[in-house]
């Protein structure tokens, strides 16, 4: 007849079972790693194609491309999440899972409303920063319902990227404030050997009209000309100043820079 197991051994096993059960009941760890990686890969693909879509279809076409990416991401997670939950023995409808998804959906809903408001205002350049920041907030908001510390850490990274996206135009202004005075104070500029053609391609919509600012020793102060040009016009003007007379590509048919600039 086998000897009974020691009482302390049963107690330790019972305590271990209770701790594991409480841990599973209080946290959600079925975050699909490969599914999340596929979502990121699809987003990178759309990010590579989005500039061409925006150049052709403007802001609405760009937004539509990202809307399609959102549907693809939801489908990937809808397949990957239940599979990961089955592998880890978790319930996707458990209390921790519901808390995580509820915390995630609130910033997502705010992002949807903010996107509509920014699109109506034509502030397309602010949309990426809003998306990155609120997606990061959504991941951080579910912190208490997760056992994977990397997920809220990733959320903080997205918040930082969103802040950087918001501040990018400011960085451009700071760059100009530093370098333009240095350029116009240089000997080559003062001797008339340098011209500055400044344009910011940040406009929205299909036509994407942005101003051109010309700085040179030969350009009259406050000279303004209302002429529709393209980037090929800048190429043609640059080639002309360099003494190139056989213009390259579409610069041959582009309108040149106005004579009022004396370049």
C-alpha cells in the first residue's frame, strides 16, 4: 500500500493552481505576435504606395487607401487572435479581454471622429500624427489587462512617433531659420553666384498648389507673379541657370520661371 503524500506537498500544489488560475483570470496574453507582424507589414506596404495615391487622387484617395488597410488589419487580427487564444487556453470573451478591447476601442473611436474633422478642414498633414498618437494611447490604455509588457511599451513608442509627426512642420521652420540666414550671408550669395528656390510640398487635394519663394541678388524685393508652374519648371529654371540648353525630360515642355525674377 503506497504511503500518502505529505500534506505540505498538496498545499503547495493547491497554491500553485490557485495562483495560475488567478493570473489567467486577471490578464490577457493572447496577443498574436505573427498576426501583429503581418498587420505591420501590410501597413508598411500601404505607406510606400500612399504618396503615389495621394499625388493621383488627393487626400480622399489617400484616406481610402488607409481605410482598405484598416479592413485588412481587422481581418488578420480576426483570424490570428482566436488561434492564439486557443493555443494559450484563453477565452477571447473573458473579463480581461473585454477590458482590453474596451480600452482600445475608445481611442479608436476618437481617432475616427478626429479624422473626419481634419479631412473636412483639409488638414491632411495632421492625420498621421493623430493616428499614431491615438493608436499608441489605445495600446497603453489596455496596459492593465495585458501580461505582455512589450505591447504597452510599443504603445508609448507610437505616441512618441505621433508627437514627432505633429512637430515635423516646426522642424522645417527651424531648419530654414538656421540655414537661410547663413546662405544669404555667404560670399557666393553676396557675389550673385547663388539663388534659393524655396517651396514646401505640403498642400492637400488633387491639384496640390504650393507657393514658390525666390531669393537672389537679382530678384526685386516683393516681386510677385501669379503663374501656375510645376516641379519641372524648377528643373528647367535650374538647368537654364547652369547653362544647360538641352532640357531634360519633361523640363523641355514645362513653363520656365517668370522673367520678373531676373534669373
